[in-house]
């Protein structure tokens, strides 16, 4: 009988030790979880505005590239053909920079779906270049307004820099276009 007595004490003390360690562990976890802070996710209105502006810039870029391509293909005798190629190249470069910028900032811009709304009757006329130049000038003006809006509303320094650089290029192209075609 005496041999079982120390065995019972050891088992009961181990059981008590297990109980106290479990209670202490639960208490410590409760303390850790009590310090846990829950953050509410909020919708950033500015990022939605940036997204909309970038999508509009992307669409406008594609329109300008398409219009300058139509002018180039339609009439090879245009004295200012180099200007249209420069405008096309500048907008292709803007499109590339926009893609790189959105990739770095993890912004997804949908592919543009647009209709050029060209009057097919005017395209067959000998004066179609003037008609297309007027549309091109209008699109450049729209894109400059969008870039101004993006520059004034965004908090992202990369987007501000992109808007400033692109706006300078577009304003130069618009001045060259207006000087060449008396717009």
C-alpha cells in the first residue's frame, strides 16, 4: 500500500499542473486576442476617380491612334504627314506608359470599347482630312481635360507625374495641329 501512495501524488500533481497550464494558456490567449484591433475597410473615392480617369485616357489614346492611322492611310499627299505620325507615336508611347503605370500600381483598366462615330459620307470626300483633323483635335482637347482632372484629383505621385508629362506633349501636338490646319 505504501508503494501506491507516491504514485498517486505524482499523477495528481501532474494532473493539477496540466490543469493550471491549460488555464494559464487560455488566459494568455484571451489577453492576446483582446489586444487585436479590427480595421474597417473603407472605400477610397479617390482611387475610383483615378480608375475612371485612367480608363477614359486609355480610350481616348486608342481613338487618337486610330484617327491618325486613318488620316495617314487615306491620303499620302498630306503635307503634314510627319505630324500625324508624331501624334500617333506620342499616343502609343502614352499608352505604353499608362500600361506600365497601372501594372506598378496594380490597377486594372478594361480594354476600351468605343465607336469613332465617323460620318462615312464625309470620308469619301476630298475634304475628309479636314473632317478627321477636327475630330482628332477634339479628342486631344478631351484628353487634356481628363489629364487636368487626373492631375488635380489624384494623390498618387506617379499618376500626377504621368498627367503632367502627357499634358505637355498633347498641348504641343495640339498647337502644331492648329498651326498646320488653321483650327
